[in-house]
C-alpha cells in the first residue's frame, strides 16, 4: 500500500517553471475545490526528486472534520483524469488523520524514499514541457456516510515556464532600437525609409500590447497562455522595481489608501515552507509562489485562531490583478506602477533628445561632424521634440487607457483617482485635437490642390509635429487615425471595465478584432502593399487569439483536453509570429542605419509625398529656389538661410485668430503665386511644373533636385 501512495504522490506534483536543470516535481499550495469545505491548508509543500528517489512533504491545515476518513486522490492533466486511487490514513499510518479531529492539523516535514519502479509511472514529458496544465484533487470522505466532507486541489509544477525575463527584455530592446533607428534615419534625410521602419516598429509594439491585453482579461487562461502573455506586460508598464513599489505604497498611504498585503502573506508562507536542507528547493519554492493558478490564485493566512477555527483568508485574483500578482506587484500598486513607468519613459525620451542636440552641436564645433549633418533636427529640434511628445502620448494611450479606467473601479486612493481622470482625459483631448488638426489640414489641401498630401507633407513643421498620426497611412487615408484610436479606446474600455466577466470581454474582443480586420482588408489604409500586409497579418493573429480566448472561457463546454491543447497551440503560433515580426523589424532597422541609401529598398509612394517633403538645409541653388517659389515656400515652412515664415498649419487654426486676411489673399492669388495648373495635376502628381515640362526637372548632373529628393523620385 505504501508503494501505491508513493506512486500517487509522484504524479501529484507536477509542472511549470524554469529554475534548475535537475528534474523535480513539486507543489506548494492547496486550493479549496468545493463549497462548504471542512478543511483548508495554510501550508502545503511537496518536492519529488527522481535523481535520489526521495519525496519531501509537509502539511499544515485547519479541519472541522471529526472521525475516520478515506482519501480519494485524482490526478488531472489537460482536463483528463490520468490517475485515481483511494487511501486509508489509518492503514498508511498518517498521524493526525486517523481519526481526524477539529482544530489545526500539522504533518511535520518528512522524507519518504520512493522505489524506482514507482517513478516509472511518471511520464518523462512531465519533467520537460513548460507550463503543463496539471493538478491533483484530494477528497476527504467520511467513512460512515461516504460523503465528501472536504476537497482541496493542488497545482503542479516542474520548474519550467515560457515566462522568461530574457524574452521580455529582448522584445522591449528590439522594439526600442527600431524606433531609434527610424529617428536616426529620418535625421539623415531618408524620410521614406524612416517612415517604413517607424510604421513597422509601431505596429510591432501594438501587437505586443494586444498580447498583454489578452493576459489582462478575466478569462481562465491555460497556464502556458498566461505565462506567454506575461512576457508582454512590460508594454503596459507592469514591471517590478523595488524602489518604485515602495514609492507607490507610500503614495497610496499618504493619500488615504490602504495597501493590499497579498504578496507579503505569500512571502511569509513561503518562508515557513522552506525548511528542507536543499538550496535548490529554497529557490524553487520561492519561484513557485509567483506561479499562476490557471485563472485563480489564492493567498492564505498562515495561522489559525486560538480556538482552532479556520481563519484563512482566500483572495481571488484574476485579469489585471493576476498579471500584477505574477509580476510580484501588490494589487493596489498596479496602477501607480504603470503610471510611474510611463512618466519615466517620457522624461527619458525628452532628456535623450536634449542630450543628442547638445552632443551634435558639440561635435560640429569640435569639427568631428559635418555642419550639415542632422541640420534639420538641430535647427528645428523644439518642433521635433513636440512631435516626439505627441508620439509618446500615442504609444502610451493603450497602456493608460486600460490602467486609468481600471483605477476607476479599484479606487486605491482619492489622489490616484484624480491622477487617472486627469491623465486619460488629457490624453483623449490631445489625440482628438491632433487628429482633428490633421483632418482639417488635409481637407484644406484637397480643396486648394486636389491632393491631401500637399499641405500634409510640404511644411516640415506640420510634418514633424503631426506626422506621427498620418505618415504610416497613404495620403488619401489620412483620416484612418480616427478609427484606429476608437479601436484602441473600445478595447481598453472592455479590458479595464469588464474584469467581472471574462465571457463578456472575450465576446467583445472577437467582435472588435473582426470589425477592425475587415476594415483593414477593405480600406488597406497603410502607405504601401508591404506595410498593409504587415498590419493585416497582425490583425489576423489578434482575431485568431480572440477566438482562442473565447474558447478558454469554457462557453462551449468543451472537454478539458481541448482547452489544454489549444493553450499550447496559442503559445506556438504566437511565438512563431512574434519571432518573424522581430526579424523583419530588426533587419529593416539595421539596413536603415548602415546602408548608404536605404530608400532604394522601398517603392516610391503613389501619393507622391516625396515631391512635397523638403529640407530647410538644401535650398541653395537658383533652380531650387525657383522650385520653392513654385510651391509657395516663400510663406511657408522652413525658409532659406534658416528663416522660417508663416506656417501652413497656423493659417487656419491659430488660437489667436490671426492669419485670416493672409489666407483670403492667398486663396485669391492661387495659393502664394502658384496656381493649380502651375503646380500639379488633379490627381496629385506633378504634371505641368513651374518649369513648364511634364516631369520634375533634374539637374544637369542627372541627380534629382534637392527639393524633389523624397521617395517619390528616387
């Protein structure tokens, strides 16, 4: 009979996290699995080490059961009952369980030798596959009535997981380098390449945030799916840093809030468990405290009352709370953690721009860098910085949309609610204003020049300031930023406010992703075919993931094995797709920085935006000046010799109300002396230029005119 229980316990303890190369199966907690439970464990820890055929275990719990009991043990893997047996504690000699009595029950740390023949019953895959979905249920049945007086359930672990800090760092660094590469490429004058790299980098970052959204839903995710999505929570600012947690806790207390103590309770329990004289066990159990319990994780108190009554405190965390718990962040610190990291990112970018400006000026003065290198940035760096700040708002919008609206339901403290309200509505106002600005500029360009690209790309100030909203789209789809922002806002609202129902969240995500996917396929709004394919592919994966999420809710009453297998498939296809996207963006970023003329890799834009993009530093010859005059440059954008005239964007929308008389005069004279027939054709392409020919003129040397140096003519 002892062989029977040994083999059962071998199967009992299995599966999840990468801590050691040595094969181990372990569990460190019990959860109730029926209502009206008469037994609860305040401490439970078992570790099986096949290498030395040993099993160590200890249990501390509180019982209200009296009399003799039998124990039914059921081992479940991926929804299948893989092992089941019945044990008699009196026959097994389990002290304290024969008979059971009310009060605290404590089984001290014990080591049990396991025969090698019993270990053969444990499949080898249980030691290697990460985040296996396995658990054991223990039923305490009254010997007199045969009724189950209590049921507890233990999650199983093998020490392997797909939730790896190295993966998260790799994803973060790659996406950051892509954005830096696009900025450098733009500064070097390769606007077409910079637009493509930036568009792909933003799409990649958006995919990362979509993966994080799935992990934040209240759906009971399979362990491998929960671990995989945890790799992307950095994109939402869910990153544990010790001093930031102290700041968040202090701020909450100082503003009238009450910090939660879930993690501190678990830490205390773990310390009591770590009794075995093995260093590796110490590390394993500590890591196991952060292991996700499918969709439910419960923290229990470590002591019973003096009268023996159960004083355990069961705290259920799901969705956003589950994500914070796995990251080692107290539930009440999740909002402030994400908020602080957003502020840190913003300050770091601003300082980076200022330092880069100072370094460039210093290198020019020292003669280490040519005077015309990054000259557009150096002369208009304040405008560039404004545009970067707008970009930061766009990047952080999904993160703050979820966290701020979620804070409305948590109410951690009055000051945090005020922060959430001010932040999210300020972001909405900024993005709404910027989007309306782009639409107004584009409509004005259409009315005057029959082409939205003219004004959107001919003024460097407008391009640097508002371009982040439209450069990734073709000129005729300038408006698509509005559907995109609405798409993000609706997703964020369901993730933040739907934490009470995972089914509602899953159904909503399926509908939202389906509508957005169809919209992309019909409109194909991005700048070229490759960029459209890149973004449509991401939308397809997001839609498929939403369908998987709906299955994970159990709404179809599918067998457990179906959910478990789909969890593995979810990880495989998302991991493969993420790898492909990373390679595409990484290769494009490297080529953009090291190639002499990376624009040759990309086809000219059909909206001829390149013919309108101009630099303040290249208007040097009479021919260039004539081209500038034909485009009305005397009044707009960057004037020669660094003198800037009135900006196009200020002619209509100046808050001071100025510029109306100038606008009337401009419209009467055919837009600064260059009529439609003199500048471009009705389809937006250059036809009869200021020079009187049918195509843009080139210098005698054969190269393109500097004011035509954009992608449209290279």
